[in-house]
C-alpha cells in the first residue's frame, strides 16, 4: 500500500515536461503560477506534510518509505536559501496541506520562502506526481524539481536524505551554471 515507485521513475517521466499553468495559494498571501514565473530557476521541493509540535504523527508514519523528514528538509532549504538565491533560484515547497496549516510551519520554522498548497491535487494530477494515502489523507511523495523557465530540467526522486536535499540542489544548479 505504501510502496513507492522504483527509483528514478519520476525523473524519467517528468524531465522536459512543461509546468502546467495552475494557480496555487502561497503562505505569503499570493497566488502563484509557477509556469509564469520570470525567474531563471525555480526549485520546487515536494513533501508529504509537516506536523505541528506536540501532535502525534499519523498512524504508521515512521514505516512509510520517504515520509519522515519534512521539517529537516524545509530547514535545509531555509539554511541554504542565500546560496540558492545567488544561483538565481526561487524556492517553494509544495504539499497537499492547506495554506493555513502551512503558514504555521513557515512562521515556526522561520522560512524565507513560501509554501504552496495543492490541497485539491490539481497540480499533482496535471503532472502525475506520486502520492500515497494514510489516515484519510492523500499526500505527496517527496521529490524535488528544478524548473528552468516553464520546463522541468531536473528531478531528484527519491530524496533519500531530506536534510541534504538543498545541498544536492545547489550542486546541480552550480553545474548548470558551468555549462
């Protein structure tokens, strides 16, 4: 039930795809259409969910491959944010949690970037992003996309070490700049 697709499955199916023109609510109050961003690179890290402090994890959370690590991943992107900006990248996180819930995480974790909500799974279904179900929730599997203009240039899937994901993205972006 909780088994993820094979490694690199989504890398091969997503690279080169055009980002769909879908508007997503952001935690800073904007409505963001990633396809229309005028940035050199957009880093979109996709994660299952953050949990509020002092709340129990969802049932079986610790045994679902790739579920744990959302907070360390967000904090790593926070801690490497200036390096990512120097590489001309705009950063967003994406989950199926609603914007109010995500806003709490942005404030608590002091994130300098917005989180986007795909609560209705419109963006998820348009790209065929991997999901799983738990306790009545449909959640996204962890992956990271590097988008150049409106095309997916690189995908990291699976993300084996969420706390290292931002550093891996920096390496990829640095290599893109050398080309």
